C-alpha cells in the first residue's frame, strides 16, 4: 500500500490533474465569451463554475488517493492564473472597480514574496490555510456576481448586492491569511535562522 501511494505522488496523469487541466482550458473560453461574444451572463456563469469547482480536484485527489507533487503545484497555479486573467478582464469590461483589482493583486504579490522567502529558508511550500482558501472561495463568487450585476439581467441589482456581500469578507480573509498567518510563518522562520 505504501509503495502504491508513493508512486501516485509522482504521477502527472491523474483524474484531479485532468480536471485542473480542463479548468485551465476554460480560461480562454471565458475571455472569448466576455469580449468576442460580449456575453456577460455566459462569461459570469462560466467563471462561477470555474470558481465553485476549485475544490473538486482536491476532493478527488484525497478521496481516491491520487495526490501528487505536480497537482499540489498545478492546482494553485491554475487558480492564480484564473485570478490574473479574470480580474483584469472584469476591470477592462467595466464590471469591477480598479481599486478592488489593486487590493486583490497587492495581496497576491505579498503572498508570492512571502512564499519565496519561506521556501528559500525552509525548502517547503506554504500550507494552504482555512482563511486563505475561504478568501479565495468568496472572491471567486464575487467576481462573476459583479459581472452579472453589469449585465442586462433583471436581477442585476441583487447580484451587485451579493457581490459586495462576498467580496468584503473575501478580501478580509485573504489579507488576514497573507499578513497574519503567512507573515507570521516567515517572521518565525526568519528569527530561527
């Protein structure tokens, strides 16, 4: 059993990684729907599906013992890529305030910097925290809601209210995980050396 588990850690072609790859391939489709088709509702729907299925690949990996080193890097990379494509797209589209995008990207830059320092000092990656995952989850719901709020849907006003309801705690959780938890980890490791 132990040998089989070790082999799976090094495998690239697993169901969770294929699911993550499918999510990656949907990112250009999102951009096409938003800008070429000018279909805000379709783009919002796809973005909501991509954000809400973020947990699926991790669940499959744990449930079927298909965790891998590649998947542990690939999944968060696709999540970040989705952020780095979706957020500027929504700003260009006019459905997301530039200030909100700055808050999202500033947090990502800080976490990336802290991760580099932490990895350099310990040789390990940051462990995903509840607060960081919750913040990401809420943001991934807020973005399609902002897009739907800018559409011609009859419920656009309600979508805007829900978007603010999600993004406010989403940003709070995200920044807390960056400065509070990740920052403390880097500080603790820095003081040990």
